[in-house]
């Protein structure tokens, strides 16, 4: 899984209402560690014993997650993300090597083996470190940076290595389309008022001698048009010539792969013949007072239209003909009012809409939304809204599951959102929040209705010191008639039991 943390600016301090990031130390090699541990109780779990509780994707999807009124999961899990930054003095800050790794496990899982996300059974001794990022950054000229290697591939205009992660989840497209790591080349130009980036990423190479790759291109720009206002636009393009080769474990990847039903995206009903796919995302986004610091009102949002086509051979060696065209819309609006002295004293509303498809390509068109979850798991993480079960939450290690795990909602679309009321009981020290969420599907599945469900949640958090926090969370979701359908509820005859969870976690960013 992609790590849910971004490095702070290694070259300058960041000061907000309740956060101060230390300025760069005067040394060539810097190290940071993000430590996360949580103890969880919940009534949903994977029925497949081989997954050992490691689940990503849609609740009631092919990851076999289900709910129960008699079986309860109790477990503890832990994550450490070490970051290393090396900037030799000989290059005067114009060349930097960054590396980050991920070490995850569930307490007491396995030992004396090899593989990620394991290693805390008695005696431990597991080979389990995972490479998250390994990239170099060059500064050829003032305002310009070039990144090469395995890096953060986020769908916002901000530099992921010089921006706190929370900001990445609330600006641009909020990681709802691309929120993972990828290998490639990225060029950025930033001034006080403008941000521009262009990127090329190789998602899958497959056979190096064949034209069977999956490649992503991006171009994103943002302009500060007034002290409080930013507006931007972007174009993304995926060129898929893989016909599904490569991918995540036995799930594969691409338009017709089992990965789509695992993640909760739309699975195209293609035959086994080779196909070519071209998908474009054209969008615009804006923000007002995005750091919630210049006054008491916050506003942000985006519009994103994806279009393209899938072309498939009707015979093994024939020409490629259009099987389906693609055209889907996603829209988001986030509003906030800060009634107190800190950003923890606020009311926020977050609304999302994505179009759906009602006839599964019977008319040769897919009118839903596509995201990076068609090619990776998870590659798109819409987590900055304050929900836990209806929409996914970012406090995770080995389990990243939600009813609407992908904003496409299996191709049926989603219209819904969240409302959160936060209060700092002790400013900058003792935090609280209550929230709710709801969701409707524009298109109902066969045998089910449009109402996806509702959610209620709450949080308490206490800061023991700088970036050292203990939190308690709880959430309950009421499933709607959307889950009366066997297509959406795990192929059972009746609506499943409502999901719930609670957890206590420790977060520590160590400098």
C-alpha cells in the first residue's frame, strides 16, 4: 500500500496555527520517521483466510470482506515509514537523493519468512521492508526542479516533498484520481504565484521489446489570482497497450481485470482478445483560503471529465475496432467555517458527485468515471473528507476498505458527502470531532436501490508534544437498499449487517 504521509519542506520552515516544522538542519543527511500504531475492533473481515486480514478495496467486493453480527475482529497493527534525504554540500543544494521505506505488520502475524506487511510473530526475523520512494531531484535553475525515479504521483499542483500531506488531500483533485507512487520523470516550475508541473510515468513496462506498456502523462498548472484565491487546470492521459498484462499479484490490471472488482471500479466486459485503451482526464480546480489561515471561510472544488475509448480485436490477428467510448464527470465542493481560534474549531461540508453507467456498454458507451484504481491497488485514495466507512479513511496499515472505496462506485456513480463539526477542547492540545456522511448512487444496481447508506462518526485526540498524538475514533454505517442487490452485497440473499469500527491510535513524526 502507498504510505499515507508526505515529507515536510527540507529547505524551509512551515508555520501554521498549530504546527511548526523545524527548519533544515545544517547537515547533508537527514532522517525522519513516521510511526503509527493502532488497536482496532470492528465487525467486518475478509472471509478468505489466505489474505490474513490484509485487505484493500470495496466492502463486500471480491476481496471477500463481509460484516457479521456475531463475529468481531480485534487486532493491533503497526507501521513505520523511514525517510532519508541526502543533499551533498558539493552541489550546494541543487541535487538531492530521497528514499523512503515502509515496514508494516499486524501484531503476531508471522515470522522467519519473506514478504511485506508481516513480521511481528514471536521471534520476528522477517524480511519485510518495502521501497516506497527512491528518487533524485535536481534544481537546474531558480524556480525549476526535475525529479527522476520512483516518486510520489499525486493529482494536486503542490510539491509532495514540500507540502504537508493533509493539504494534498484537500487541494487539486484530492488524490481521488491519482494518489500513489510511480516511476518516471517530473518537471516543476514554481514561483510565488504560479505552479506548473509536467510528468511522464511508466505504470507497467511488461515485455521491454514489445509495445505492451501502460504509460501516464500529466500536465497541471495553478495560478494565484488573488491573495486568497487559486485556480488551476490539468490534463492527464493513460496510454494502455498491455491488454491486461502485468498488475497486482493474481488480480492483473486494466479495464477487464479482476483488480477492478477488487478495488470497486468498473470492470469492462471485454473478451480475452488483445485491446488498446486511451483515457484522458480534463479538469479544473480552485481553492479559497486553502490553508484556513487568512480568514474564517474556506472553499475549494474541482470538475474533471474523463473521456477516451477502448478498442479490441475481434479475432486474434484482426484490426482493433472501438468496443466502447468513455465519457464520465466528477465534481467536488468543499466548504468550511472556522468559528474559533484554531483550525480545529471548524465546521466543514464536503460533497462529491460522479456520473454512472446504466446499461453496461449496451450502447457502446461507458458514462462513468475512471481512476488510477483500474491499474493499481490502491492508486486512488479519496480520504480527506472525514468519513470512515462510507468513504475510506487514511488511518490504515494493512486494511484499507470502504463501501465506496473508489469514487466511480463500481460504475454506478455516487452523489453524497460528509459534514464534520470539530472543536479544540484545549487549543492546540485536545481535539474533538463529530461527523456524518451519506451517499446515493445515480444508477441503481440490478435488484437494489439508489441509497448507498449513511454514517455517523466521532474522534478525540490529544497532543502530548510536537507531532506526537493519541487519538480515539469510532464510526457506524447504516447500509441502504443499494446493498439489496447481489451484485453489490457479496452475492447474498439479504442485505448484510451494518458495519462499525472503533480504534485507538498513536501517531509520531520523529525528526
